[in-house]
């Protein structure tokens, strides 16, 4: 069980991967294959010593890319493969060993995550065909949020929609929120208490966690609900799609595309979905960038305050993801709206925290404020390893019972 786990995150046109050793802090090999199917598909990787590798893979598909990924592992054989799967519905509350029956169930959930699950399944199918001797495990983004109480996960719509069609709030980014909750338990004296965790990357979500369990989260049936994101609008009036359809004659597919791909920071700023670029543009006087950043921070602050309602005790806030880990400005501007919530920032600690490192940034009185770099690959590998160890223990117990009986 000391060999590494290969973690695969398969999208429709990219495969991200990492070879994760047992020690969470040990350096790891990681890479990405982008633009799958295109003439300019390419693999970029970095090994444990930081050496970079680039390979042109014209017209590579999922199968040929996965084969190449294996070849570039340099003879280091993984003990298993952990696959990221976006939607596990209500069926999967934990990491699950992939077999034909599990794959059939994940396939049935495509209607809940039409943008994500098909690509995840493509990766799983090809990897199982190529690496028949390796156990393969699915780790679901939704699983961590299966502890939400019904009053948090139900929409106020006809009950039949939930009873017959599983329409409810699910939540996403579960591996990241679970990882941060676990880190908080290690680094803070209040770590098992109540926290709001803000994962701010291209997709953004906030989660209320108490005693290591998710109690509420900002994303819903799909990853479109909640916070303002790079290109996604987050919460809007549910009447807006109908209004747009009537006014402009747009189809629902078109409106959904606009909400997912042309909204959020990009839509508001009419400039970019990239927070770094927006901060730079705002400094140069770009009004659209200024407004986009302010809406982002205000909406995040409102979400943090409302999620605190889910917590029996409110011990603090943790920031993670590309924006949460790296932008002192976004953290400060969000917290400026939360003065009434006893969340007081230390301006110097916030500004001086080195980019990408873990640290506390509150002023010392009131609730704690943390910045914690996320590690979704590490968490997927840890869950895969834990499942395999549980299965091995179970096999050993069964073997012992059979031996005792015979
Ligand atoms: P993903 O959700 O795709 O994993 P990341 O977690 O890498 O994305 O987050 C990407 C976001 O983080 C982008 O908006 C990027 O501009 C932002 N980001 C990264 N570094 C900085 C920085 N130094 N300052 C502000 N934003 C940053």
C-alpha cells in the first residue's frame, strides 16, 4: 500500500492527472493533456524534481492520451487509479470501487450533470479498458454534501419533483471543502467547530461545515447556483430565463449557455473571467473590472453571513482556491462587508502571507480567519487509499472467518 495513487480528472477536452505518493507533503508528478481531439493537443507535466516535460499529441483522444500519461510516469507503477466524478446524486456518499454496476448508476446520473459526468465516464471507461489489473475508484464532488439536512437541500417547489426526479440541492467542490475542513481540524484549536469555507477558483462555492460535516453549501442542483464565478452568474431571479425567452425569443439552451459561459466576472466586466487580470485592470481605472470585483466580494460576503445560520457555533472563515489563496485584495474587500459578524482582518497578516501558503489572517480578537491552499488531488488519493485499505481489511476478516469455519 506504499505505492502511489494515480489521480485522474477527465474533462471533455482535457485530462488533469497527478501521481500522489503516501506522504501528503512529498513532491508529486503532475500534468495535463489539453485540447484533446485537436491538432494542437499537448501534454505538459512536471516530475517530482520539478523537471518539465512537453509532448505534442496531435489528434490524441482520451485513450491515446491516457496511454501516453502512463508512459510518462517513468516506470513508477501506481497501486490504483482515483477518478474525480462530478455528480454522485444521492446514491454515492463516499468513494466507491468502480465496477460495471457502479458505472451504470453513474451513467443514469448524466441528466443531473450533463456537462460533467459524460467526460468523467469516458475517462473511467478507457482507463478500465487499458489498466485491467488496477483497482479504480470514483471520488464524487457531491459526496461530502450528502450530510446536508433536508431543510437545506430541498427547494421550495412541488414535492413530487424531489420524490420522483431527485430535484434538490447537491453541492459541489466536495473534495476541496472536505480537505480544508480536515486541515482546519489540524491547525486550529476550534478546528472541529463551525466554519464557512470559501473555495474561490474559476468555479466558486462556500460551505458551512461543523464537526467535519457539510451542513449547507452555496451550489445546488447544478454548479451554477450561488456565488458569482469566472463565467457563471450564480444566483439570479428564477424569473429571469422566462423574461429573456419572452423578450428576445432565446431558447433555454442559449440562455443556459449565456449563464454558464458569458456571465459572472466576464459578463459584468466585459473584459475577463480572470481575477488577476481584473485586479490589474481596476488599478488602471477600468470601471467594468471595478464593478465585477465589488459584486463578487459583496455576494461572497452575503453568502458567508447566510451560511453561518447553518452552524451551531461560528468559529471562523477559511479561504481557498486560486483567488482565495492568492488575492489579499479579494479577502480584504469581502471581509470589509462582514464587520458585523465579528470577522476582523489583520491587514498586515493578510498582505504579508506569502502567495500559496497556509496562515491565519485575523486580528487576534473575534473569529478566526484562515488561508489554506487546497489539495483536491491529495484528497482523492487519500480517499482511494482509505477505501482500498478498508476492502483489504474486510477481505482478511472474511478469509479468517472461512478458515475458522473449515
Ligand atoms: P480552477 O477552478 O480552474 O482550479 P484556480 O483555483 O486555479 O481555478 O483559480 C483560478 C482563479 O484564480 C483565476 O481567476 C485567477 O485569476 C485567480 N488567481 C490566481 N492567482 C491570483 C492572484 N495572485 N491574484 C488574484 N487572483 C488570482
